[in-house]
C-alpha cells in the first residue's frame, strides 16, 4: 500500500480540489509575507529572532526561517530538538527544563553532534540540581571521547507566567555561579517568557504585563552583574507581546512562534499599532459529509484541530462574508449552521483556534501557492517533530 | 539515529522507571479485565460487540478484541480502516458517511481487499447521493476486474445526537430501497448511536435518553418492514449507555470504545447497577521538571493528553490518597498544587480526561504488566491508525 506521503506527493501541481479531507493546509504566499514582516520587524528593532518551532514542528520551516534571517529556533522538548537536527537545523534552543538523566544524556549527545557540524545547542535551567545533572551528562560525553562541546545555558526567570523559572532578582545568582563552575556549560543569559501575557486582549494590558516582565528581568540582571558577571542575552517574547519586548532595550532575542501561521486566538487580540500585520496562513480543509434540515456536518473534529483556545472559524475565501457558524461535533465531526447551508460534498476552510496543538495533530502540511481559491499544491511539508513529546 | 520504536523496544522487561516521559502507558492487566468484563456482558445479553477502534487506533488491540469475542471493529475514517486492515484486522465497519469520490474509491478497494481474505467491510450512509456514489465506486472496482465483493451498508438514523443520520421513521425507507438497487451493496441494518447520551451523568437520564433512541429505531424498523424488507441488525451504543441498548431487545450489536481504557469523563457518570465495573487502564506518565514554593511543574501538557472533556486527574498508585491537583500549564506543561508537592524528578501518573483524542496524540502505547507501581514493560503497542484523519 502507498504511504500517505506517497499519495500526497501525487497531488503536487494539482488544484486544491485534489486535497483529501480533512487536511492541514498552509497558504504559502501568506506564510512568506508573515516571514518577511517578522524579519523586517526584527531588523528595524535591532533584535535577533529565534522563532519557536514548537509551533510548526517542521525542519523544513525551521530552515526557511533561518534563511529569512532567524538566528536559530527554539523548541520545548529534547525529542523536538533531535527531530529538527536530523532535518538539518543546526542552532537549537530547548527553552525548557530537562531533569531525567536519560534525557540529559540525549541532550549532551545532541550538543556534541551539533557542535561537530558548527552548530550550537542551548537549554534552560531553573534549579541547581538541573545544572548539576546537565554538567554530568556533558562530562560523560566528553569522557566517552567526544570532542569537547559547550552547551549554552539560560537561567529561566518566572516573569509572571507562574510556571517554571526562579523568582526575579537574587535567586538567579546561585544558578549563574553553578553554571560557570562547569567547563562544558556556558552561561548564555536569561530566559524570560510570559506566556499568559500573549493572550491578554487589550494592547495596553499586554504593555503593562511586559513592563512588569522588564522590571523582573532588570532586577535579575542587576543581581547577576553585581557579582561581576555579564548577562550576555535576554530572550523571550511571543507573537502577542513582541512589540513590547522589542522596544524594551532589554531583550536581545524574540521567540515568537504563531506569527508564521496566526490563529483565531491571536487574531482576537487588539492589535498594537506597532504590531506587524500577520495574517492567517494555516487552514483545515474539510468536506461536508451530511446535510439535514437545519445543519450540515463536516469531516473535521477535534482530532483535526485543537480546541484548547476555542473552536475554529469558517474562513471566507474570495471575499464573501463568512456566514457559517462552526460548532463542536466531537472528535471527527464539525457542525455547521447558518442561513445558507453548504451542499453535500462542498469543501470549506477553517482557521484553527490555536495553531501549535493543531499542527501537532498532522503528519503533513499541504503547501498551496496562488491563494486558497484557485491555487495549486506546491509542496508537501513533513511535520517531522510531530508527536515528539519526550 | 535510532527510531523511537527501536528506543522503546530496548526498555522491554524494564521497570516503569525506564519509561521516558511524557508517555502513554497501558496497564495491561486492567485492560484485560475490562476486555473480559465486556465479553462476559455481551455473552450474558446475547448481543454482538464491535468495539470502536477510533478510541485505540491500534491493529494489535483490535485483534486482541476480536480474539476476546468481538465480531470486528468500528472506525470513523477510511484511513483508519486502511491502517487496521494493513495490521491484519479483517472485519471493519466505517460507522460514518463518506462522500468524496476519491475516498469512496479507496473504500471500494478496501472492500475488495478484505473480501479476498474472507473479511468484510461495512459503511454507513445517510443520503441517496452517498449511496449512488458508493455504488459507483464499487462498480468501478468490479469493472477494473476485481472479484465481485459486497459491502455492507447501514442506514444511519439520527436518534438524538443531532449530527449525521436521517430522521427516524419513513426517511430511512428511500435509502434502503436505494441500497437494494445495487448488487455490490447489501442493506445491513440501522446505525443508531447517540453520542451525547453517553455522557449524561445520571443513570436515569441515560436510560430515558436510550428509551427515546429505541422508540426512534422501532419507528424506522416499522417503516422499513412495512415495505417487506427485513432489518438485519441494529447497531450502536457506547460505554456510557451500553447496558440500556443491551437490554432493549432491539440492538443486536454494541459499539463501545472507551470501556477498554476508561477515562476521567466516563468515571464521572453515575454507575448503572448493570454496568460492568470497567477500571482505568490508560495513564500518562509524567515527570516533575521544576519545583517552586507553591507549585510543581510536570512535563505533560495538552500535547500529551486531550483536554476537550476536562483535565486529567493525578492517579494515586498504591492506595495513597491522590492529593495533588492538576492544572493546565499549556501545550507542554502541567501545574501541580497540593499540601505536599512532589520533588524534582519525581514521576506521576495521570488519568486522561478523554481517552480517544489522547491516544491520537501518541505513536505508541507502553504496555505494563504487574501493576503501575512495580510492574514491567511488557509490550510496545503501535498506534498504527494515529493521525489517520482522511
């Protein structure tokens, strides 16, 4: 039997009607415009950008971002880093804590593998135990004969997210000292990401939240620098707040993920005047499989699109008003209601509520060039870190 | 680089500490008890059971169910049917509508492929257009030289779910006649599933809902039989209501999926006295990667477990009270709060809120025998229809 990838490749060059539903489709032109907007924004503000690949989980898209000027990518998981490295990505930052010795052995192996090709691995820590275990894993690699590599280590500060990270101010100091005691570890700076601030709806609310982030970062930098240690870089920010971090004078690197595809949730944010006009580039194509008197049913449920940040919206292609309302029909179905129902067999486009976990449901992205209405299938993009949880 | 499957296989025979987190783990003993309970229940009530493989998406588990007495399995998607057939499952019912001609060509090809090995494919319809297209696809296979196969066709009745299906009563008649006009299609009976009724909390509420289902089915049967056509089988039911359908005298086949693993959502149902005592058999193993003054953070977020039916619960292994509260920490993190926080590096077991979409996030299930506390990794089960959306 043909693999799914083989079957998808036979559709290259065809129109969108050749897409088997449900499928995750990227409007390649819109994606490229988002990429250009991000590159231009970072250039204008003199900051580096290291997009978060937890969103797209694709080495092809990570390399596209690096070609467009990104300094590398972030990931959240060791297995994501491994998958992207296998796909040719060389500068990767695991912006998260790793504690299991078996996983740290993989982190250390990857650090050496990337160093051998001129690349670089980085990771975040928020505990002395984490630093100690990381150093042990790096030293074990060296003891096993690997050419000495160094891993960049960021100290994570809890700047309001209430998740990982040490409190702002002096707690970071002990970690910085701990890192600097190990030749295989290099203190690379501070990880300061406020995830919840990304989704505050008002532009003013987000600015206030990031002002507090900046104060927390400054307190941590001051405590570290009082010990005579320079903080090389502060990294953080997401699609929702990046205009604030970029203008802060404190952040040297931005980590947005969703800007590339956008989603319904981010589109609900009041747009900051300085925000680049990112547009929707990710869609679920779905087909109507049943029609009754008062509703239609399509073949996309929450195994096709994540619903943690709300349901998808029906996207109007070609400018007509989107008059259909999408309701949850379970794992495999969507319910459509509206004044004019679609016909049996009609296909629709949905904009997912949250792009990251939606992409994680799909093995491939179907790249369409020339617009959704009349475009052609131009490339099949593997989501090669899909399901890379560990 | 080793594949994930290779890496997992090296852990066979090890204790649970060898499980890389986050991972989806099956308590094989609990699963087997659930399987035995279901087989015994069906035997006692003289009904067939055709478990829904949309839940586990695994050909290994489908074959295990058939060995335990199931007459075959249900799926929702053509691609699921293909994946399970490739894994050796021979009796498959696509309990859903398929409309796309390209997909119906695959359905017809699969029907012939299964018939060639003595198996059988079935499908649901709810429109004359759907019947016409299905017949066309089957006839095209025959015209292409395939040995004549027959596909079983169920007419779906909307018995309260408000999704697919024709209204109860006479509307089914036209579909039955349409099916019977085609030599390659065999009218197999009625599909009558009320998904929402599964999750009504009160046992009485569920009984009332299924009483209405039974009336709807009887009206449809009466209308069909008034035309001199026998209804060979009524199929439906889920884990929440199966005691009602089994006792109805109308349903000849039950389609439960979740009974095999159970989840937090089904455990919230008031148990009907007649309900087999299904127990939790599916768990996310997760590790604490960060600890602060008032909470701990584990490495399982909603890329590891679906949250459409609520958050997972922390499972007490070994009888101690489950005192930790799990809160949503985003795509990759869980937040743990409680009087006594776990230590950095500790591992915990979570019971997922909803098993179906949780399994769909994982490529493998780690099968543990001998209990979660002190058991051994006994088998690695591929989720071979994971992501089979089309």
